C-alpha cells in the first residue's frame, strides 16, 4: 500500500494463547499466574482474558503531572534538618541511591543551609525531574565515584585512585593510542587500507579509496539488568556497547563483538555436579541456569539483528564456601552475574575527536521514541544488590530494538562518509539515565548550557510524566549537536533511512539547563550546570587488609575424593570433573546461536582446526576487503584467583 502514513495512525500487535490441560481441568489461580509470568513481559505487555474493544487497545492516557519534593516548609520556611529528612524519604521512595554527602549537597543547593553552595542557593523545592536527573548524572554508574576515591589501606594513604592506576598504563605506554579515557570508547592507531564509501551526498556513488583506518575498542558490563531479566539485560548490554562505539569521536562504525558471562553454579536439574552445593539465591534475581539460557541468546540476538558478529568471549561458573577473615566460612559466588559486552570498530582519521559545540547548535535525539522502560537504571545498578525493591529493580531494566539501532547507525555512516563535511559536531549514546544524562553531558563537555522543550521529544506513551519522559532509558537513541546550516541535509538522511529524529532544543552560551513543558505550562528543570555537575566531597575509603586462613592444596587429591583409593581412579575422576567444569567444557552452545560471518571481514572466530573445535585464543578481523592487515581481539579473566591473590588474578587475566 502507498502513503500508509496518511491512513494508518497506529498499529498494535497482540498475541493469543489457547491453553488446554491434559485432563481438561480448569487452571487454578496459581497455575494461571505461573503461565502468565512465562508468556508475557509485564513491562511492555498487558494480559487480557477477553478480546478487548478497540477503545481499550487504542486509548490515549492523560499526561501525568509534574511533581515537586517539598523540602521547604510552609510559607517557604527553611529548615535544613526537616529538608534533609524529607529528601532521605524521597531518596528511598524514588530509588535515587544518593549518598549521605549528596543528600547534604542537594539540601544546600535548594534550601541553602550549608557552606557548600552558599552563594548560589536556589531557595525553592526541587522537582522530581531535577532530583531524578541529579541521581542518574551523579550515580556510580556514570561518575565512577569509587574508582576515583582516595584510598587508605592499612593506615597508608595511597597516591593513586583505582582509575589513576588504570590510566597509568596509558601514561607509561601511550604509543599508538589516539584517544583514551575521554570518549565513549578508545581509539588505537590503525593501518592504511581500502575504504569503499560514497564521497558525495548528492548522488551517493560509492568509490574505492585508501586512507588510514583507526580502531575503536570498548568493553563494559551490564550485570544488574542481566541479573534481574537475563534476555533483555544481556541484549541491551551488547546494544549499549555498540552505541558507545558508534558514538565515538564524531561517528564510527562497529565491526565485531564479544560477550562473556560469569555466574554461580548452574545446578542443572538431574545433572547437579559433585562440587555444586545449593546455597539458595536472592528472590529478586534469576538463577544462574536461567541467566545462561536467556542471557547469551539476548546478546547473540542483538549482535546479529544489528549486523555485527560476536566472535570471542568466555563463560565461567563459581560458587564456593571459602575461609573468611574470622575463621568462619563465607559463600563467594556470582548470584549477581558478570555480563560483559565489548567489541571493536573502525573510525576515519578526521573523526577521532569530537568538535567543540557552538552556541546555537541544534540538539537532536536520533532513534526510537521514549517509553516507560528502564527508569532509573544508572542509580539502580549503583546500589548494593537487593537494597532497592523488586519493582524498582524490574523497572530499571531496558528493552531492546536492534532494528532501530541499525537505522541510527545507517544515519551515522552517511554522515561519516562525508569526511570533512560531516555535519555532526558531537555525538553521545543515550544509555544510563536516558536523556537526563545524555543531553546535559553533551553540552557540559563544551562548557555550554541548553534550552530544551520536553514535548519535542518523540514519545509513544502520552500518559508519561515529565520525569518519566526525561529520565527513561528507552534504548537505541543518540543525542547529536548539529549546526543550523546542516539541519536540512541531516533531515534528508534520516528520512532516507526511515530513522526517527527530533530537534529538541539548542545549546546556549549561558551554562544553565532549562527544560520547558509547553503542554503542562511548566518548567521541570531550571538549574545552573554547576549545580548539576557540582562536586560533592570526594569519596574516601579506609580499609584494612584481611588475611583469612588458606587451606593448602592436597596434591594427592585424597581429601577431595575420599571414596577413591587408587591413584588411577583419583586422577580419572578429577579429570572428568575438570572436563565437566563450564570454564573448561565446550562452549559450542554459546557460539552456534549466532552468525559469525556477518560483514565478510571475520578471519578467525571461535572455531579452529579441521574439526572446528571452539578453542581459539584470539578473534581476528580484516581491516577491509582485499588487504592483508587487520585487528586481533582477545580476552582474559580469572576472578576466582582473586580470593587468594588479587595481583595474581590480574596477572593471569592479562598473561
């Protein structure tokens, strides 16, 4: 059909299940609840027992109002103690994960009771939008406060933070590194290679030419979402890492990926291993077995549906009772799993670094509409597991749409194909915190502010409140800054690729963030950037090294296998156990779930040799077609060794 958009306003998809029991009995309430939980996603789907009327399906919700948190008393009375008590309550109710010093900082900012911000006190109640935004922007997930903390160990103040120690490797050996610790991914110097791309935005004729092709590298974890909801958690973990690569510099191209999982013992029903003990698990997280069934499928699905091969990774299980510091046993494992997503991509030489955004530049949200998905993920993932409620945990998990992300990447590719005429001044992916983190960050990096209209943001749910629109973590979105003179050309590319976009505001010379709401006639945010990105007191950690008793390894194996007496039996049984350990056993089931040949640039995947055994030490890609240069990507990990020696664990992982 032609001109569908002029005739069809909205399409809803429904699924119908007809369930029959073997003996014909009606489902009990408990059976019904169990089945419903298995067949639907309560974040994105409703369960209806009868076919609904069209009014129910296509009903439009009423926009929820803007809320304020009453820190000031009646008649604008300023009581710092009462304000703090109210903010502590809001911190818990909203799942903000604010630390005590951050609560004091916000009370000072709005009520003006502290020396921290005495000259710039706002003297008003904050909106829920402002508090939620501050929590996301300043979460551990986004600001790495623990990694930047001062450490005192055994009474000795350490000269470097954790981040300082990590960055020191680059400071000692900066060779071949073009960008590190300053963007969404690092960039390494690459070789000259062929490039096949359009040189003109007018006729889009592809041309073969030679230039330097630099390498983008990135890795990150997505542990909390994968623990709560494994498939979407792992899928959006891979999706977020892909967006980080694409949003490096002023646009790059993701190429090949990796995924890795560390979980507790699997406890497979009917196949429990001799070393596995069921110590139970928290009720709000999935089991290790469920994580390893659903998580890898999510990661593989996103990579493949986006159009990227996943060609290396790892899988490890660990859950053991080990000696504790006071002689008591501790249970150490990974009920909160490690889900690691990483990869490499390519970037053109002139696009390695972001440009300085100019005042008046248009701020654009590229990608899908916002929905009530993934609210508070940055703060939720920063909490100690189990501190937040189950409902807040579930609400913080995003949902994936790789097809939309591919559309966005096509737009980025079209912009980078223009070389020096690339219209993008700066680009960031929308991840933790949603727009409330991405839009302030993109202008703050250039010492600018922004004026933004909330209702310019594309939304699929009219009932969302200002806080929900601004702070949700709907995936597959980027924020870009583009000069006014390039807007029409950018629109044309988006329309060609059928990629949604919205011009939501513009950068301002005044370092102030103003968010207006024309629909409700309110101003949800009006804050100096210095307040939003202010610096509460730096985190400090004082710790004492504990040296629990370690049991020596019994090389005879008799204490581990007391029922066996013959040396041959001991060795044979031990060998069988080792071969059944997931970190040693075949990983084929994690590899064959995805297509590893996408792009045609994969030279070495996980399978090697005439029998195609999955034991490759490294993944290799060609820089481009028809050249003999490429990139190698490998991954090492040894977390259990850290229970004995953290340094040895790191050396084993690297070496």
